[in-house]
């Protein structure tokens, strides 16, 4: 039951987003229609203008239907029927017809504003539908009509569109299968898949998929189903073109007839149409192609919507996988730190039973190498009679440390650690190895064994791949305090 409710919630979210996207797009389309009709009054035989109007009302019809605004879709269909007949030469545009068309546009605007306000109730549109049907049938004033039977060839794009619309109802089940899949492809592989499907099974001779990179540029990654090598890809700055901003930022379809500069951006396409791969807040990229018929654009808009959904799922899957890897890494670090803290606890218990400095140095040096996993470790304590350090113990393969006597000022890093009581590392002396008798240390760390009033000596260690200076410092500080007690005990004869 929970899965069913989750599926319903996801369906509602998708439909709500589709409605919002359409309302934003419809405002610009209707504004463009008004301008086109004004121009049409003075240029009634302008074929390019008529084709552009046809494409816009066709888009409104299809997109409104997908968004659940059936009344807007119905008016769009009546307008599309009329301009389809005009394109076939059945009618001539007259002022009376233009006035009726303006009435249709006004009703579309009213229905859009009503839906944007959250009112999805039906409006009485019978009057405007009747006018548009009269115009399309040639029975309105100043129109002539020659009935022409629709051919099978003209039915093909409509049948194909209906097939895709029927397939859309299956997407709810499909998307849940996709969500549950554990083998999602990365975004460029998805782009190749969709481009290849269009190239092999649909009509455009040319198609390409461009994807946004770093939020500022867009790059052609696939052409006709073939991935383009990175060194050969075309890359465009999104901010450099109003067309690209319209597609990526506003996520609107762009035709060459509306924006002639599209041809400059896509010179290899005959009459390019750019369809955004919609996402939030900006498109993932776009699909570009040469459709044979205007009615095909809606089919490819559907393909673009589905491709965008798959890309979004892929990105979510990648994000979850990255978070899982990050969590695994953090868990490993926590286990490592827990083991180190546990080791420190047991080492400190051992140190509490120590009765002389030599045993303390042995335990601490071995703990550095075996528990904290440093590469090597050596401990030097101050001489009671001279300004010298005396080597007491070493671990990790260092040789003859117990026979070394080092003057305080003989080795600068050691002298600096003694004087400042601070940790000194190889980073303070770039490229400098530390010489301890016959031993040469790289990636070294020096820290003092600090008591309450003085520093009793130093611990010198080589780090392996991992920095464990925090744990080293804890053990060194504890050892310095214990040395205070041991020295007091020795002085008191206990």
C-alpha cells in the first residue's frame, strides 16, 4: 500500500511540474502569437509567418493536453486545423478571420491565467469553439473552402503521436522500474542511447545531444548516435547567445524560423529545432534535429522530456553512490580512530605501571610503530649533567639509537622543538632529511615530551601514508606527565 501511495505522490509531483512548465512556456507563446497575428493582417500571404503560427498553436495544443488543460488543448486544435488548411491553400486570410483568431488567443490567455491562479474548473468556451469551427469549415464570413479528403500519408504523424501519447501512460510504471534499477548509465551514455534511437528508428537525418558542463558552457557530446571524442567537441558559452539562454535558462523550444541565429549556432543542420532537456532550475542540455514535418516536433519534445527524466535519475543515482562512498570513507576513518583510541587506552594503562624512564621510552616507541602505525620512532631524553639528548629507545628498524648523544643545538629541527615545545615536521624544512647517526628519516615529525615545567626530551617518528600526529601528540603529552612523576620519585629515593 505504501508503494502505491509513493507512486501516486510521484505521479502528482510530475504532473504538477509539467503544468508549471507549460504555464511559463504558454505565456511567451501567446505573446508571440499576438505579434504574429498583427503582422499577419498586413502580410496575409506570408508563408513563413503562417508556418510559424501553425507550429506555435500545435505546441500549445499538445503541451496543454499533456498538462491536463483540455480546454486550452481544444482551442489549440481548432486553431491548428484552420492554419493547416491555410497551409494547404484552402483559405485566404482576411481581416474578419484575423479578428476571430484574436478572440481565440484572448480565450487561451484567459484560460492560462485562470490555471496559474489555481482554478482548474471548466469555462464556457462553446462560443469561441463555434466561431473557430465555422472558420475552419469555411462557413464564416469571407472564407471559401474546398473540402479535401485527408490522405493516409497525412495521418502517419498523427498516428505516431497517438502511439507516443499512449506510451506516456505507461511511463508511471516504467519510471518506478528505473528508480529500482541498480544499473543506471552515466549521462553521456544516456545521451548516446537516445541519439542512437532517434537516428535508427525515427525520421530526422541529423540529430545531436548537447550537455551543460560546469553550469556555464554547453558541449556537443553525441551526433547521430556516435559519442564525439572530447578533443573534437564543439563547446559554446551559454551567456554568449540569447538562443542558448532561452533554451537552457527558460527551457523553451527554439525554431530557426523564429530565431534565424539558430542556423549560425548549428550550421550542420538544414532547419534546426532545439528542444531543451528540462530540469530544475536549468536544463541539462538540449536535443537538436531536423524534423521533416512540424507535427513531428511534439514527438521529439516527448523524447526530450523522457531523456531529461532519465538524466535526472542517473544524476540522483550518482549522487547517492557518491554519498555512499563518502559514508564508507568516513566509517573507515571512525574505525581507524576508534582503534587508535583503544590502543592509546591500553598503552596508558601499561605506562601507569612503569617505574623507570627507560621502560617508558620502550613502551612509547613500540606503541608509535605498532599501534599508531608510524614507520619508525625514536626517543631521546635530556641529560641531567649536560646540554645533550641521550638516545634511549627506537622501534621500526632504526639502528644504534641507544648509543647516540646529540647536543641541543646540533640539529636545528630538534633544537626548535625543544625551545618552543611545539611539533616540528618535515614541512617546516622542505626537502630536508633528518640524520640520526646512520639513519636518514623522511616525512619526519618531532614533538617534545612536555612536563609541567620543562620538556624532558623528544620523540622523533616517520609518518607512513596517514597523518596520525593527533594521536601521537596525545601519547607524547601523557608520557611527559608520567616522566614528571618518575623523575620526582627518583629524586625522592622512592
